C-alpha cells in the first residue's frame, strides 16, 4: 500500500465520512444499515401519481409528499409514525408514506430533475448542504414561514448550526437533527497513569494534549502498540473544528471567500505534522499497519482499538456513544468519558462541530406552507420519536432534551451517565463553529482531503498544500457563482 492510499484509508474509511462521500451521491447509510428498496420517483417531466389519502377525519386527497435520501428500515418507517401523529395535531393535513432513497438512481440528481420539471416533493431531508442547493436556485427560502411558525423562529436554533442553512441573507433549510463532536477518552487508562480522569481536568490546550498523549503512546520496533491521541484522525469535517480551535476558519460566508491558506490554518497543519513526526515516527503507514485506530471495525476485519483499551483518546461525534457497543468493549475500555476540545496556540476558546440532517422545501413545491408545518412539527415534536428509533440529536431549542435518553448508553452505563453524556453533547451546540456554509461544499471536501494527504505524506508543506487547496476552491466557487 502506498503512503497516499494509506493516508486516504485513514481519512476516508471512518464511518461518518461514508456519509460525507454520499453527499450528492445516491443512497447512503444511516445507523450502518442499508436503505430498503424504494420506488423510484417519476422521471423528470412526468407527474408521480398522488398517494392514496390516509384514513381519518379531515383527510385530504393530496397528502404532503416527504422524501429522505435513504436510510435503514427503522429510520424510514419511523417517519410514518411521526406523520400519523402530525395529522392528529393538524386536522385536514396528512403526509404520504416517506419515500426513502431513489432506488438505483442518484437521489440528488432525481431531486434536481424533479425541481427542474416543476414536480418536486413538498419537503425532503437532505445530506447535501442547503447552501450548495440554494445557490443553484433549487430550494425555497423559509424566512417568512419561520417568523410565523410555532417552533422554528431563527432564535430557536444555535447560530453556528443555522448558519449551514443561510445564504446571502436568506434561510433555506432547518437543521433538524445533528450530532456534535468532542473527545472521547478512556478513564481507566488515565487513572492507571495517576492522571485525573475528571472531565474538567482534561487538557485545555493543544500543547497539553500533545504532552498527555505521549504518556500512552508505545512502540515495539515499528509496531504501534498503544496510542494517546492521533493527530491524523482529524478529517475534512473535523478540520473545520480544529481550524476554529486555532482562531481560523475554512470558509468566510460573510465575504463569500475560502480562507484555507490563512496563517492560523498553516499553523494548525504544521502543528499536526510536527506531532506526527515526533510521536508517530512521521509515518502513517506504520501507524495504520499496526492496528485499527478507530471506533469501528475496518475493511480488513480488525477490531477498533479504542474498544480494545489501547487508545486513550479520539475525536468523534455523539453517535459513537451508542455505536461503540456494536463490537465487544473489553473491560479495560468500558469506563469512558467525553471532554471538550483543547484550544490551539492562536485560538481563544473551545469549539465543536456537527453532522446535520437538514429539512428543506424544494423550489416549486406545491404545498409550501403545509410542508413547512410538517418541518416545524418534526423539529420540535417529531424529533422525540425520531430519537427513539435513531438517536440523532435535536438542535431546536424548543425540544425538551430531558425527555430523551440514549438507550444503548443507558443499558451499558446506566441512565445517569447516559443523560449526562447526552446533555454534554447537546451543550456543544452552543460552541459549534459555522460549518457547511460553502456553495461548493463537496468540491471543497475533496480538496481538503487531498491537502491532508499531501501534508501527511510529505508531498507538500502545509503552506504549499493549503495554498493549492485555496486556489482550487476559490476558482470553483467563482465558476459556480458566475453560472
């Protein structure tokens, strides 16, 4: 395996990046389950037959049409239960059975074709950023509907999360659910070194984190036996978080400009590269060939080392709290906790980031106001049922977070710990840095991945790799804006 392919494997194989790779690319995975077969939408230019009305008093002949890009059977079918409860809350309105995915077709292509033909669904969940679709004229602005809504006024959303739906002063989606990020750590490993495992005592700076990491990193020749914190686990999603932790950003939405080659970002990548060189022999091939430093089994069937108890710390999202029990968690890894991110040398405070599930109204939807009522209901009420099936964390401030319980975490660690972890991740929404705000998000993701590869394989310096990514992203942005 070449160094480049080794780096790409390290970055790309992570579970949440599977979802990113699917942005704009067909049915993807939710909860590690494949989407069930779904009827294909009508081809562009044809009108799909209206589903039969749901039974009940006040049922309308034309239910609200709702799509999702895909998902497990549990994920998809759960929306039908939410729709039934919505219809009881709003007499006269019904929602057709959720259509999950587009069969063998590319979901985004089908959606855009239906928009172009004037017969889109009334509302849909998307895993492409609303900004990237809004700039193409594919979404309805929602600001007037938000102002008149029960639950979805602008102030009901964390600003850093709502920013992912805003473009040139208008709002094009609701960030209904999201998973925030933090650092998972092994309490038992900390205590074995006489280090406090209290959340409040976790390192507050990158320098402190790097110093602590050395306590746990052990090599046997060229085989890595255990790790502290691997700087190479920072992928192109978390790069936004780490940039913000160092006082920088990836994209300046206010000025419609990429800022990849800023001094803060150069300093960030140099810090990570120096860390790799000092603690991990500067060779990601050796790191990756030694073991699977992740939360999920890899493509070679190797178990994840965090659950094996040989990895002290790792950055990831809320979903891992339950997902980690998809494999055996050895006794030495069962006592884990989470902490906020330390701050970089040029940063001023902790930050977080998030994986979103956006709800939007495609341009030309025939039931705009009714569709928004469903979105509004989903964001504050339906999300409680959503969380019961798939624990995607709500973001709307009207949700009573105390009504939610991560079941798997509660089963394994008790209700008190489960509620504490949920509340911790929920509060990270307050420090979430703006993300997903670029009109060329997918293109930028690819360029950032390439930049990370170049830096870690010593093909380019951080300064040169970031400058190249900056040039490519800004050129693509300007091309899209002209179009």
